[in-house]
DNA sequence: TTATTATTGAAAATCATTTTCATTATTGAA
DNA sequence: TTCAATAATGAAAATGATTTTCAATAATAA
């Protein structure tokens, strides 16, 4: 007897992501939707929106709901596994903060017209000194506990200019 | 006979903003809503959302519609008179790019909890070299025409930490 | 295997922003 | 000043991304 089940089951073949430990540690469950979403994020260098992630996962796992994508991304962002980028076009994009291979610290180049986001890792060395100096100065002066920084250049990409 | 008019008329007392020339130059009309919105933006050091601007203007000019605020802000952003800031809390905030007195180049410190935005002008000198170097390097490498940059620190403000 | 309860998906609800459209106000020309 | 052309406006409806609600389902510990 076959059963038309909407849901995959997790099994031996499923791989044991580097992130699973962190999930367990926080008391979160490891589920198929979460595995699928993280798999998509791990296998792209693009900056995907919630809907784009939904569509990609949907191909192999049609049971997925868009709601779950949003919920998962929110969770992943809270855990620092994922970074949300606001390209200013009304929908957020997401990228892995640090993957299994350890992504390098980088910043963004955003096209003001089409919203395309490019990572760049150039000049990070030169940046370090400025950032640490600025960070300690600001933290003192404005009584901010600084957690993160972001350098973004806006402009027009090759195709749009 | 009195008439309950919903609309103020522009008159001699209304002041001649530094921005009016730019409006005329672009073929845009100078209207009361635009004057009022720019007046609010000129008289605050806060980073206001469209709705906050609407509420402030509404006190002296109840005829104003929220739609007009959005439309005006869009126009002002296009003209480079206003800068939109995405604090990541789902609504954009706006600030004057450069006022009559000429605001200094600055960057932002954003509280990840309450969304508060603080301008800082510290370390701008140190920043210059890095930025110009980065800018020319990126522009060449990625064929981007760079128009603008943004440095933002995220953290917790004194009240939230 | 079972009980507990976190997670899920669908549908409805939100909420900021945009669009539509008829009305009104600004502007340049007469 | 008056007038005609049309840009700008406000109200209401539409949009679109994201969030909430709630009953059903699946992951986990015992």
C-alpha cells in the first residue's frame, strides 16, 4: 500500500549539518523544512529573498509553506546563522553568516536600480583599523554596545548603468 | 460668509526655502504640503518615518494626506534632498541629506532593539582614505558606478542594553 | 512505543507603501 | 489680474511582504 504523504521523513541519508549542534544546544528541533532551507542557503552564493528560498525548496519538497520559510529565517537570524540584508526594494534578502567552510568577512555592493547584491572581500584588511578605532570611540561616546557593523556601497551595476 | 477651506494658501509669510530653487529648476511646483514636510524635516534632528512626519505636519495642516507624504518623500529622495534609512524594523525613516546650514557627512548607529538611530560624525576624516581607495577599487573590479556609501554600526543603545 | 509539545501549513490578518481617480491648486501666458 | 493647462493632492482601494492564528502533524525524551 502506498501512502501519499506530504511530508518527507528525516533519515540516515539526510546529512548532519554543522548547524545541527547549535539547534540542539538551543533546544530547537531539527526538521525537514529547516534542513531544506539551510541546504538552499548553503548551496548558493546569491542573496535570496524568502520567496526565492521558498520556490527553490518547493521543487524538491512541495509540502513546504511560505510561512515556515519566514519563521525559519527569523529563527536563523536570531541565532546569528543568517544575515538579513535590506536592499531597499521592500523585501529582505538572506545570506549565510558563516557556513561549514567559514565564509569570509565581507561587505556589500548594492545596485540601486535592480537590487542586485554583490559581496566583496576586498580592502577588509585596510578596514580593520578604522573599524576598531571607530567602534571603541563610538561605544564610549554614545554608550552603545556595538555588536556588528556594515559597510555598503550603493550604485549602478554594469547592466543597469 | 466663511468658508471652511481644507487648504492653506501659500503666501508672503511662507519663507523661501533653499530647496525651492531646485524644485523650480526641475519643473516641480512649490506647494503647501511640500513646504510643510520640508519644514518638519528641517526642524528636527530625529530620523522620522513617513507616518511621524504626517502626524507632525497634521497638527498645523490637517488637510494633509499620508499619501502625499509618501509621494513627497519619494520625490525628495530622488532629488537627493532626503536620505532614506532602513532601520530593519519594516518602516523607512528619513533625514535631510543637506540642509540650509549644510549638514556634515555622517553615518549611523542603530539600536537593534528599539530601532533608534544616532548620527555620528566622528572618525570621518580617518574614513576618507579607506573609502576612496575601496570605492575606486570596487568600481573597477565589479564595474559598478558607485554613487554613495553607508557605514552603519548595529548594537544596543544605553536604554536597551 | 507513547506522551509531550515544538513545528508546521493554510488562511486570515497586518501594516507599510503604492495606485487610482476625481478634485483642486500652482504656474505661465494672455 | 484672469485664465487655461496640467501637476499635485487626498480618499479609498489595491498591493505585497510579512505575521498571526489555529488545528493538525512530527520530533523528541522517556
